[in-house]
C-alpha cells in the first residue's frame, strides 16, 4: 500500500483504531499493523508466508519495541484462516491488502476469507480491504455497508460490524 493510500485509510478509520486487535493479512513488512499500533491498537497479528519478508517484519517489530503485543504467523493466509485461528474477543481491525491479482486469480478464496472473518468478528470490528478497479466490492457481504473510495490505482473499502 502506498503511503498516500495508507494515510487516507487511517484518516477514514480515525479513532476506531483505538483498542482494537489489528489483523494484518498478507502483512509484508507489517506497515499496516504497525501503523495501527502507533494509533492505539492494543495488539497485532501479522500473517506473512514469505520467510525472508517475515524476518524483516520481525525486525520492524523489534525496531519499534512492540514484541510484547505482536504475533507473526509465517503461513499462507488462506490456510491460516481455514485452521480457525483464535483472535480473541476484539474488536478487530482487519487489513486485507494482498497482491491485487489475488482478487482475480483467487477471487473465490478472497471472498471466502473476507466473508468468513466478517462473520467471525466481534461487534465493533473494522475491515479495510485494498484492491484495484478489477475487484467488485458489491460481491462482499453487506455490499451497501462498505464505504468504498478510489485512490487510483487502489480502491479501498471500509466496513464496520454493528452491534
């Protein structure tokens, strides 16, 4: 996610970040989860399957001295989800920012992943999905409840689970 898109995303999320458990799917170097922690999230779980990138993520967590509130899972995100992970009572702040191609080549898996986490999430949870113009946000559950914004080439959707 580019810096300008990340800044816009966190402006949209606003104070809703505070007190959440950030879940950074397809974490990469962890920029989204670490930013969430800096804005008041209380813990973060990072899912990254590429071992060298996960090692960099661990270094980034150490650099900001956040080891006590972070967990790095080195796994395929889809496999991790199918294992029915325990994330705690929440609320959660879920970031889904995979390679955009996943919304095309792995569309069914992406929709199942997001829908499954939405269903499992506690009330008050927030979801931030980053894609490009090829992804149709209307395919997600509760399509009218997504706040979708364009920051071309990125398209970002925000959803909050109501009580």
